[in-house]
C-alpha cells in the first residue's frame, strides 16, 4: 500500500473513532458509537494490512444500504432549526453512513485491485 493511501486510511480511521466518541449525546448513542467505532477499527486494520479486502467491501455495501434506508422522507439540511428535527437527524445519520460507505468501498476496491494484480504475477 503506498504511503499516501495509508496516511489517508489512518486519518479516516482516527476521524471515525473521534466520531464514535462524539456520539455520546446522540438520541440513540450506542448504535452510532458501534457503527463509527467499527468503521474506525476496520479502516485502521486495513491500513496496517491486518484484514483482507472483502471486509471493507461488505461494510461499504452495508453502509450504502443504510444510507438509502436512513435517508429522510424530506431532506431539510443538517442545521438544527432549519426544519423538522427528525428529518435533520435522519439526514445527518444517512450522510454519515454515506461517508463510511465511500471510505470502505474505496479501501475494499483498492485491496481487491492489489490482490488481483499480485495473483497475476
């Protein structure tokens, strides 16, 4: 894994763990602490070659499905006071899952391409 990609993966892993820590005041904190925490651990593990590419791929697909499931009926933005708090909370949660999905799918696809190129040699 090249250094730039590894640095980005470590950075996202740390950001995901920080995001997990910030969920303590969420209306449903436990589930989001677990989601962000697992995303952080998997990202860091992948950055240091401790897990294989199918794990982030599966997590990315699951997070993408979660994004579509959580997306609010009416998108009203992310700012408190800009609309119905339920819609705003759902939008925040949905787009958090989208961020996780993009990172996990990027890691998984990169891992797959590296694995594929090594198996050809």
